């Protein structure tokens, strides 16, 4: 399918063009190891032109009426739905995600854009009671030009999320897409352009991450930094932004705990967790990872969970009946394999999987580890792959402490029939998002983000739009005798 892969281009001021950098980026299909494309990186001159275009685009876009901005975003959402199969096809080539699953990611992105289109009309200010003859207004304005950095594991949904919120707020945006998955992001951006977004309001670049982040963040034109990715890179970008006093939105890694209580519906919990755990080969920041199951349910849960996992068919994105594709690249394959091998050397029990499939591509067996000891790295390092950890517990207080022990704080999941237990765990678990008896916790109208080293700021919901605004206070005294 290499002949269906497009020529990779940068979008600068409404024009698709080749990067002028001397270094080439390469894109490989993780299912076949096939070289899909080579393309030049963005040069410093390319980035300067992006910055100029974004500054000019901002002046036009921020002065466009919110209802008109919303209409354009609604058209973009409709185009994303109309082109979902085409965009998903490219995402499947880019990252190996099963085609049907890739379609759902595009549709989620369209939902987010549609939500933002409506929410941008409701970015309200307020009048604050004050002294006689004085009026105090607190208003929300677009924060300005946004530098956004998106990851390879969500090359369609994540750009939609950032573009939708930024444009709904009246900002222009420069997106640094993932070099590992460029074609699908290009297709997403094209939908916005075809919907009528003016030139310069959206710009897309690929290239050397250090060069691009350094130049964009240091530029006085950029006023806000939005990043989704690893904790290590997030800290690095936050330091760059802090040096220039620029606010950030950081949606970083997670290692989500799951607590299955003694009164849980064990069949329901096992089925839902097995389905979500291996979506996108476990390469999602909110993916459930560390499972603690009440010891009275542990044998039954393990049996049921394993029965669902063993039905997962691994293969290429376009093969019939495939529900899990490869991990993104050979580096990720080695990293996940290393965590599994370390856990086994520490005394963990391998219930299924644990090994690479074949010698072509980056396929790893869906893996389940049981009775994983505390010293195993996989309990403290985010696996970001198709690995589930099943451990029994008999003390809820101890499990809460274990769940909170890591610096991660993105998502957590609880299964219980007790309202009291659900309320307690929702209070005491240290994370930004908790799912009780289900795992669909990041949708268009819901604020999503982390605490501790999993980041700060929120995407989704009204909070997602407000992230791209700044509050201005106007205090006016009315003078007697003035018209």
C-alpha cells in the first residue's frame, strides 16, 4: 500500500510545501517495516515563515465573530466524518492501528471539534459589582499564537483536540506533528483548510524536535505552549517555556491504577478492562496498567480476563478480524520487552504472551503478568504497550497508598457496587480523571488532564477552550458631564 501514501509536506500560510531542511525524516510502516516516505525537515527559515504567518493569521481570526469561527469548525467536523475512512487508512499505515479502530479515533476528533465549535460561542465574561459610577468587566480574550506538539500515538485525535480548542478561542496555531505518523495529521489539517480556515491560522511542521521547540517557544510571537507526550519531554518543554514566562498545557504520561473491589461485577470488569487495555496496542496515556483485584475475586477475574485476552487477534491494520496491531516502532518493542523480561526475572508469573510475534514488523503478544513484585520496573515505569499487571489485594488502605505512590496522576479506574467505596476512592486517588465501573473517561465535553508529573491544564469541555484564553480586567469610571 506504499503507493497510496502521500508526499509529506509542511503547511505554511495556507500553502503545502516541502521543508527546506537538509536532513530527511523517514516513515516506516510498523506492521511491515516498509519505508513509506522520506521528506525534508523544517528549516529555521521555514519556522520563521510559520511564525510570521501565524501572527498575521491571528489578527484576522481573533477579529472573526465567534459564530463565524464556529460555523467553519462545524464544517471541519463534518469533513472529518466524511473523510474518516480515508484519514483512518493513513493512520493505519502510520502507526499500525487496526483500520476500524483508527476510524473511531478520527470520529472522536470530529466530536471534539464540533463541541469546541459550539463552546467557542460561550466564552463569557462577567461584570463585577464595584463602586458607584464605576464598572468592572472581566473578559476572556484569545491568548495568541499557540505552539502545539502532538504525539505519534494519536496523530488524528490529538491534533483535532488542540486545533479545535485553540481556534474556538480565537487563536492561531503552529502544530509540530509527529514525524513517525505525518500523513494522517496532514489529512486532518487539510479538512480544516477545506472548511474555510483562513491562511496562516493553522500551520503544520515536521522536523527536529529540539530545533523546532527551541525556536518556536523562544519566539515572542508564540504566547502559549500545548504539549501531549511523555513526562521527560514535557518537563523539557516546560523549562523552555518558563524561561520566557509562557504558560503551558501539559498532558503527559500515566500508569493508571485499576482497583477491582470485592463487591464488583467481576464479569463486567474483566470484559471492559480486557477490551480497553489492548486498544492501540496499549499505547495510550490513560490506558489501565496496574490492576489490583480483591483476593476473593482474583482467581475468577484472572480466568475471565485471560479468556478475553486470548481471543485478541494480532495482525496488520487491514487484515480481517484483527483487533490489535503492532507497537509503533522497534524502539518501543524493545522497551516493552525489557520491562516484561525484568518482571519475570523478579519473580512475576507470565499468564500469557510476553514475546515478539514473528521477525517482521513490531508485533508483540498481548501480555498478562501476575503477582508482580514491587521491585519490578513495570510497576513504576509506564509500559505504554500491551502489558497488563494483575496483583491481588486484601487491604484497601494499602492499595490506595500503592496506587498513589508513583509520580503519575493522570487516570484511575474503580469497579465497585458500593457508592460509599466509589466516593471514597474518587476522593483519595491522586489523579485528574477517575472512571467508576467504566473506562470511557475522555470525551468531547469532559475536561481531561493530570496532576503531579502527569501534567497540568485541561483539554476537553469548556476548560479546554478556556485554556487558550487570557482574562483581561477593564475597570471604567464614568465621568460626570461626559457624553
